[in-house]
C-alpha cells in the first residue's frame, strides 16, 4: 500500500523511486508524506509520473493543488471513487485497449480498490513542483518528455515548504 508504510521505520532508505505509481493513489499528499518519512534526511527521491498528453488521460484537466490538499486534510482513503464520473466521461478508451468498452471499463473501475488501475489525479509540472515543495522535497531537476515527467529531489532537513 503506497500510502501506508507504517511497517517501515522512518529514515530507512537512502533514496526512493516511484515510477508510474502516484497517479494510482487517491491521496497523493499522504503517499508522498509516507515516502518522505522513510527516506533518510538529505536522501534522494525520483518521481516518474505519466504525461497526460500521450495517454488516455489527455482529455482530463490537471488536478488542482487545492484538491490534493483537501484530500489530505480529509484523509481520503484508497477506496475513494470521487473522480470516477470524470474518468468515465473523459478516458480515451481507444488509447487503453485493456479497458475494453465503456461498460467493461466502468465495471473494472468500480473495483479499483482491488485492481488499482484508475488514475485518480492528472499531473503537470506546476502541480509536481507545488506538491513536492509542500511535502518537504527540494527539486534538483524536473524533466518533461512526451510520455512522462521525471522529478529528481532530495528530502529537506526541515519540515514544511521552502517558502515558509
């Protein structure tokens, strides 16, 4: 469970790599907070997120940062289906053959807690910068490719955003 790493002691890892995982987390800030917790002070973090322009999310707007903060404040669980209507309306099924037709996709999506196939949130560089800063990472590099966003960051020694 990406947002619940309580079985791992704090500061256990020199670095953490998350590749195409965070978009599947209903509570992105909670997951990032857990990931930061298990990294040693000054440790590295590599975050890879899909670029919606090249996948089935291309019709969806990027998630608002305030929405992620609200999910965190309300401790949204991984069983959340808040975005299901938007996903069903805007998901480009022609770019996602395993999803099947709309009814098959809807049925699969209703079981998301079991299969974790939905992209709860859609990211862009501005959102990535805001959420990593909020959680306590310093970004060393943020690269955009046709298919993905790559963020290389380090765990900040102090808590809170750099701007505070």
